């Protein structure tokens, strides 16, 4: 062990020297090779000093002229070090510093972030007082094992597992809250096993928490932020791994007892590749959805748009080896030039935001895709796709919206906005494998267009479709529907937009699985006086450098208030979180609100870190034995930042 570590240290030192040399004197190819060599070793030994030294060299050459000059009024190195690595990466990759960092590779940006945050992120003294004093009970009952709460992505929990029903839901009260330091977004849905809750944050820390008290049983830091939800993979030999992806497109397998990294595998196909949906597991194999943030980068005037596309990869869960890769489009090629004279490439896009759904009976994998980023349009965009589980071969595809070619340049009139641009109608909500009243299988899919589809899993034909709203780039159906019996629960996000003929319809809808008929609907309202002066810019334009938010005003009355995060159901309840920070429990039969709690405020936390809730987005709620766990805070697109995990408990658990 010591011998291997010594070799790794020696390799990193040599790679560091090489990297400094090629950074100063050599080609982009050499720089990229050296960066990746260091990155691969560094992820296993993230505490090694040379990484920060390399990042300092890159920062000095590219950033110091502004950030070390008081006349420029740019944040100092010390101020930048107070942010998380993911926050800095976000700023450099598609935020305010995108234009200044565009000439740097992803690895170079990552090393700058490591350098700036390295010393500050090592201050974890608060963890000592937050440590658990008792050992775990040894209970290994799995309450929540993956994002979809099953292979079919129904996001359904039995009353026995959830411990919450209409009889006790109104007694839910906050028992404890846990704040993640140095983050403004919480998006990684936890896994709950026995009395332990596993969760990751955007600062790159994986926690094992006591689910009843919030104390820390164990923690592990990886190189960059944990982006996906956690998946529990139980291998045929009885070995268990915690599976997740970081913000650089690396998949990790971690031992749940020690939190040691067992293996890691990069699934990034391009510099802009990321994993947004969560990773599905079945019978020894992992299915990884790959998306791309080039949709945002394309808004930069100097970007040559667009060359990335979506994919799904199958990995051997025992060692991370790639078994097959499905590509959403063919490789991009030169298509001409945009109005600024820059090369224009295509096809591109059709990324996979969703968590794949597994159909053992048909040996198939189902998932949705996003729009194309550049012409030519393909028939794999805005589509539901079925692949063979073993080979990754395409079985069928159903395209809901043809010709939807769009990127962030369309928000600011940029040269990369495609001709005859579409409306950005991704499938972001994962496909649900359900049963019709006659017992036949059906796939349920929700789109940002505001439309829900019921699709035949055998051939991809449409059984029914129902449009609930008009949808927008930030509207319609976002992260996930849920199913209980013959009722599919559909959250609709629809923000207010100044658009002719547009009428937002945010709320929760209950649809009949057999017909698509709306059984009930509950519209959500802002419920406070909002000044138009506080309206953020649309979507990615806000992230790319819009006007600053007055957070006190926004927390008091949020611009966004629709339902975007994934819903969750039990036999008689539906849970859904709002972009204004409200978490609600609804009656499954009629849609009325039975319980509600406000989370967009300050909380006193069990770990002593300053905590404030915000928008509830992306990941959904999970329950376990009378407890409800809620993530609060999401600052993208001008929404309310926050850093909280909230744990609610019923007064009387079910017998």
C-alpha cells in the first residue's frame, strides 16, 4: 500500500513538472495529456500538494492581472477561496467568467479551482463536534436505494417503508436540519439504508449521516462536486457500492462502510460532458446518462458551436469497465460559419438529462433526450429512446418534437442561435414504466412542452397524450413525475413570462394512467406581492451574468414558485416541492394540500454550520419509517440559493 502510494506521489510530482513545462511552452495536446494524467491520479489522492501548485501557476498566468489588482475591483484570491470548487467551475464554464476562461481547458479550470479553495476547504473543524457518538445499529433495511425508488422510476414508496399516510402526515414537524458549507445548491438525492443516510454535496463531500439525529458517521471528499443522486448497487456476490458522478463526468464506486473509493471511471465524451440524471443499476451493470453544458457555453460569442452530444454508457459495476456506449448523434462535422464568421458544427445535442428506466421483461432501457444544439436536426432529439440492455443497440425511438434546435445564444441574440430556433422542449423527467388497467405495460413521459405521453414499450407508438401547459425553456414538466396505482402525479413548473398568448399553469396534476384524463389539479400561486423590478433574466442568461439578486427581497417573495423538482408518492399521498421553498403533501385521491412547510429561511442546524433554505428543485423528497427528508436550495437561473437537508418526523409512527 505504502509502495503504491509512493509511486503515485512520484508520478504526480513528475506529471506536475511536465504539466508546468507544457503549460508554459507546449501544445494544447500536450497540456491536455498532462492535465488528465494528474487529474486521474489526483482523484485517488486528492490531498497531494502539487495540484494546488499547478493551479497557482495557471492562475498567475491567466487570472492574476485582474484578481491581484485592486483597481480592477475583482474578487481577491482569498475571497475566491471562500467559494466551493463547483461554484468556481460554474462561474468559469458558463457564468460571468466564461469569456475570460474560454481559452482554458476543463482540467485547467479545475486546477485553478483546486488551488483557490484547497486551504479553505481543509478547514473542517466543525465536523468534530458533529460526529456521532454511537455506532450504527447494523440495520441494513433499504428504504431508498436509488433516485427512482425502483427500476421502473415510479418514485413510489409503500406505506410500510415511508411510515407516513393521511392519518399522521399533518403531524410532520422539523426534527433537525443539516447545512452543507460553501454551497448554494443541493441536488443529490440521498440513499437511506437502516439508520444511515448517504448524501453528497457540491463541495465534493460524501456524508454518511445518522438519519434520526443528523450526526456524522463518516465522510469522504472527492476532487469535485457530487452532481448526481446516490445509487446503491448490490452486486451478485453480496458486495454493496454507493455509486455517484461528480461534476467532471467521473463515476465513483464507494464502499458504504468505509467510504473508500473502490473504482472510478470517466464517462465524459467531450470537455463539456456532465452527468445530470442519476445512474441506474441492475444485475451487475450500471447505466449512466451523459448530458452537456455546451447548451450554455454556446451563448458565448467566441464559442464554435456545437460539437458535443448526449450518450448512455453501460459500466460493469464491479470495476467500472465500459461495456457499451450509445451515442445520440453521429460525430459533428463542419457545417459552415455563423454570422460572426466562426465555424459552425453539427449535428449536436440530444443530451440525456434523465435517469434511465429498466424493463427486465423486455430487456430494455428507456430514457428521454433534449433538443439539438445546432443544425442539422436529428430524429433522436426531444425523444424517448429504447435500447437493448445487453448491447446498447437501438430498438425504437419516439420523437415528440421534431426540429427543436436551440441553445443559450437564443436568449441574447447571439450568433450561435440556430436559424428557425426551436423552443428548448427537453425530456427532463425520467420515463415511468407503469401498468394500464388491463395489465399491459405502458411508458409515461413528461416533457418541458407541458405534455404527458403514454407510450407502448413494445414499439414506441403513442397510447395517449395530454398537454397540461404551454411550457417554456424553464417551464412545463421538469425533473420527475411519480406514480401510485392508476394515478400519475405531474408537477408543472411554468414561470411567468411576457410572451403573447402564454398563460402559465404551475401546479400539481393527477392524471389517469389509462386515459390521460385529468383527475384533479391543484394550482400553486405566489401568494405575495412581487415587484417586476426584481424579475431575474430568463434562465441561463441570469447565470451568465445577470443583475444581482436582492436575496432578502427574493426570500420574502420569490419570482419562481412553480413545481419543478421530482415528485414522490405513497398509496394515499403525493409530495412535491416548490421553487419558492414550500414543501407540500397532497391527497392522492383529490389533490388537496394536507400539510405544508416553509423552507426558504434561516435554520439553526445540528452541525453548527450556518444554514438557509431556498428553492426546492431537481432531486425529490424521500421518506423512511415516519421521517421525511427534504433538500432546500438551488441558485441556478435566479432561483433561491440554499444549503439545507431538512428532516421532518411524524408525531406517531405507524404500527
